[in-house]
C-alpha cells in the first residue's frame, strides 16, 4: 500500500457512517447477545482460544452478526477474508480457497471466510463452498437474516454451529448510544453534544432492537443540528422524531417473520383471543402483507376451526373478502378487522375433521401431525424449538384453555371491548371470563411460553458415543435422580451451568450433552474427585470439557473470583451438595449471587435423618433387653445430634433456608427411593472398623459411648451372622428443590 492508498483508507474510515465507525473491535466492547458471547459460553471460549469451527449467525438486522465476525477477525490468528453473497460467486470461492491453500502451505496459517447474506447464494453456489469447508481449507462463518434451516443447504448447516442473535434490549441500545456519545475518536465525545432523555428514549424505542438504526438516527440528529449560542448541539425530542419517525417492523414476504406472524395470527384466532388476533393482524398490515393472503387464511380457518359451531363464519369472512375487493385500502381494513373479530369470538369446533377420519381409513389409517405453539415449526423444530409448548385448545373443555397469545411485553393488554348489542351482547361475558382466566394463569406463572432454543451445533459422533457410554453406567435410580435435577434446571443449549458437587460426574456428563454451546463448571470437593473427572474429561475435545474447580462451598466464591471473576451462571445444580453444609442459608445466598437474574437452582439431597436404622435389620432380642435398648438408643442418638449438619435438617428446614436467602419460587418435594443393599464383608468391616483420618466416625465409634468393647463385639457378631451375604431392601428419602434467583428491581 503506497502513501496515497493509505491516506485514502484513513479518509474513508474517518468519513464512514457512525454505525461503521463504532463497530466493536473486541469482545469486551461488544454489547448484547449474552446468551452466546457472555462469560463462560462456548463461542466466547472458542474465540479466545482461537479454536473456531464453522459458524452461522442468524438474527434480525442490526443485532451484531457482522460485528461478531469483525471481532473474530481482530481476535484470532487466522487470515480473515470477507465476501458478500450479493456480489460474490463461484469464481470468488475458487480464488479464496486457492489463496487459503497457498497460505496454509507457505505459512501454516488458517483462513476464515466470512460470508455475509449467505442466504442470497443459490444451492449451486453453496455446494461449491461445501468441499472446502469439509476438508478444512477454510473455516466458514455465515451471517443471515433468514432462517438457515430454510435458506442454507442442509449439508452446510449440519457442519456448522448455528447461533441465533436476538433483537437488542433497550438497555443494550442505551449503552451503545452512550458509547457513541462518549468516544472522542470514533464517536462524538470531542463535540459538545447533549441528548435529552426523552430524545434518547424515542431513538431507542423506535430503533426496535436494531443498533444500526439507532446509530444512523443519532448521527442524523447530531450532524443536522445547528449549535446553539453556547456552542452546544442539543438533540431534543423534536429533532429525534425527525431523525427516526417510523418503527421498522421485522417482516418479510417469504421468510421466517412472514410464516411466524401468520402462524401466531391463526393460533390466536383458534385460541379465541381477539386482542392478540388484532395485534398480529395490525403487524401484518403495517408491514405490508397482502390482505388477500390474510383473507385466504381466514377462509381456511373458518372451515377448519370454526366449522359447524357457527356456519355463518365462512359466509361472513367471504363477504368481508368480497367487500375488500370492492373497497381496497385503506378503508378495507374495516373488513379485515371485522372478519378477524368474528372468527376470534366465534364458537369453535373441529368436527370438520371427521372427513379426515374417513380419509385415514381409506389411506390405511395414516396419522397426521398436530401443530404446536405460536411460531411456525414446520422447518426448524429440531434446531430452534419453534412450536414447543403450544397448547391445543380443542383438547380442553369448551375448546379453550387459559393460554397467552400476545407477546410477553403486551400480556394483559386489551384491544377489543365487546358491545352490548346483538351478537356481541352474547359473547361479551365469555370474552371477559376468558380474559380473567388468562390473567389469573399469567399471574400464577402457568402459561408462560417455553424459552426459545437459541443455538444449534453438529453432533460429534465420537464425543456423543463416549458421553452416552458414561451416562449409561448410572443405575436406574441414579438416572432418574440425574434427569429430575437437570430437568428442574430448565437447561437450554447455550446455558452456562455449575455443578456444586462433582462426585462421580453423575450430573456433569449429561449436563455437557444438554449445553453443547454453553459451558459446564464443576466443583470437586477433593483432589481425588477432581483427578477422576479430569481423567474422564480428557477423552473429549478441549472446548467440550467441563471446567474443574477444586474446593468446597465455603471457598467457591474465592475460587471463581480467581479463575473467572465476571462469570455468572444460568443454572446451578447439585446432588448431595448441601448434605454436610452447616449454614444452608448462607450457602443459598452464595449460590444465588452466582446466578443471573432469574437463574435456576435445582438440587437433590438425601435427608440423612430418615436413613434406615441398622438395628432394625436384625433381631436384637438375642442380646437381651438391656443391651438391645442401649444399641437402639446409641444409633438414634446419631440422628438426633443438633450439631451434626448431616442429620439436623429436614425438607422444611431446606425450604426455610432457601426462602430466607431471598430465593424465589422455592419448590421442594420429597421422594422415597427404594433399592437393595448387598451386605458384604467389606461393608461390615467399614461399619465396625476404626475411622480413617479425615473421615466421619464409624458405626462402632458411635456405639462406643454407650456400649463396652465386649458388647460391641457381640453386636458385630450378630450382624455378621445374620446379614453377611444378604441383599436387604434399603430406602432413602431424597429432597428435590428448585428455585430461582430473584429478578432485579424494576428500576434497575
């Protein structure tokens, strides 16, 4: 590059739009998307370790897809090449891959290819890239606003980890705006710019989660505002409104937003929620959807979901469609709304499906699929979990169930108020009753939609086989305990999890399988535990291994502060993690401090005070009444010791400790688990032997305060004579506790 090219590049950088100038250069500057680049997440660790595999970033505009690629380019040692699918073709692939091969041969340097707008490439162009991704010539990073399961070839998706980026929150947008206003080199930190609070609130609100839209509007507001007499550039609400006037609604005619929105509209009609139906209709019309397409879907709905419960429905919708054809927009919106309200408030029946029952007999009783949730799940159910959690109203009495159809931010919002005349007078009471039931269910937390799956990654067959083999070694009882604990944690693929008690790794290995794009940290209480977990983990690829800490609950905060001071967890799990903890309230407070707001705690602890008594396994009457009574009293004293943290608590104490630690939604259930205990010579020797250094007292030592040496010998002889070699029933009481960390106050 000569001096003129360098000068040109510096001038272009300086004159670039604010959104381009403020693009983050490192992970620390990146704002938002904590679910994929937050501390402890797989993607962050992969970038920092320079061990990237092929990736696809999927999400709305302005959420950081290209920015993440730029951060990767600045952070990793690989050569970074960028192509835009709108302008590039197969010839560019050949050029890039040839250069990558040469670079690898001469300098042993890898090449990362970032392909923006990857959905713009046709199947042939994507297929041309596939062999070079397969043989490792390039590490592929794609960015797309379209659903990759629909717009990207399946072979390319299956070889990539898919990360879904979400619209930025208002807090994220405010932080981005503040960075631009304070940065003296790339932003407006060197200028006397004052942005009024109401102006910033307007910019953030109308940007609708799009950082690029926010920065473009901020740039327009600052650059077009004349300084006042004091030399200050004042961005008022009026200036902000002129800079960004209309909210950009994420919508497309053939992609995800189109299918998801019409799916939500139809399901709101089916759920008899006129408010939600009007909302989704308004969103489609605002975004420019073809009204004739909406009418076609409502005509189908009138036959499929209303049917003979109201034969007038299909006539009404058809009449509204014909009226719309005569009137057109904008007045035709009255007819769209009328048809929508009619269908939403009409009685529902799917008796029309009787035809398909007859058809099934003709077609050898082939079964059809059942739709779920508000989002269209026909293309990406396995990847993103769309469709999970939708409750089918026809399965309930009166063909209705208290389910929320509006977005979370609008739950409880009322748009439609039934009148007191004619048909509306008959439906008004029913609409109000359903709204009250929805509100009650929402307050009780029974109808919240499940979290959307935000990541996907290809399965490593070798790792999967190894994890399955390790997990299968757990007994049936332990497997049930493991699954119950992890299900209580409500894990997502991208979650970061902490296992409070590594033990044999019962929870660890299954947690790794459930959080492939997140991370698992385990606390090993002894060096032996840590060594065993580490030895087993060495069989996995480095980035897929659990991160092992050694210590106990009292030292955990200090250990984490040393290894990862900014790390918080989406979930904390443990099996017998609190069994020997003396101050359980303090332990819960410590765990809550390690969780994100709303993070989950899921624990399983054996209630030791309900342990079967050994004296009940044999007939002590042969020892005489006095000795038998003292044996019984000595053993009961073990479980009545108020100073022994292993036995001085019950389920109620555990709940009280969690609630005192300000945990929310504390739920605890006690399950009695039955198994069989093989009485071996080794087990008997352990009961009647001497305590090893650092271990708990043995049964013999517990008896010594009540029995003489000769009497203990008699008891031991009785146990060996009656129990040795026997398999006896053994029951345990296990307390399963789930809770959440309290969310931040509203003013945070």
